[in-house]
């Protein structure tokens, strides 16, 4: 299951720490809603076990 870490700042160390902790991505707050929704869509498509199911 994909997970996104939300933090006040994203440094390279913070990003690597989030990935090692099992997060798929790390976003800094405040989140740009359009970007966040786009990333959610990409994660949903990438993690769909049945991409051709109706």
C-alpha cells in the first residue's frame, strides 16, 4: 500500500529517511493540491493489481 509522508520541509536526508521508513514519497507542507492529486492518481495507477478490471 503506498504511503506519503507529509513534513514541514523536505531535505535529501528527510526524503531518504521517509523512503527507508517505507513511505512511497515525501511532500512538504503546505501541499499544492493539484500536484498532490496528480501524484495520488499516479500512485493509484501504479499500484492497481487489476489495471484492466471494469
